């Protein structure tokens, strides 16, 4: 269990503003493309309810999380 906690501490300590900014840019580009693919028809038909909006937000969160994880992991490996 301790190794999991130390990994999380190491992950957080390697998170940087530059990684977060890059992840945000990736999320905006990739998330917008995925949002139009997955929800474009509903947006054009003005069928936006709370469930759809939450799914759209998740559509942006996934590439943000993946990009952040990749950036921090690469930084951690380069520090070894």
C-alpha cells in the first residue's frame, strides 16, 4: 500500500504548470473534435439536457487526464 502512496506523491510532485497548460490545449482540440463526433447531432438539434452536458464535459476531461498522465509519467521517467 505504501508504494501506491509514494507513486501518487511522486506523480503530484512532478505535475507542473507547463504540463497542465499543454494538457489543456490538447483537451480543447481533441475534446472539441470528439464532442462534435459524439454530440454534434444533439447540439444542432438543440437537444441539450443536463445528462448530455455532463457527457460533453467528460468528453473534454478524458483527453485532459490522458495528456496529463502521459506528461507527468514521461517527466518521472526522465528524472530516473
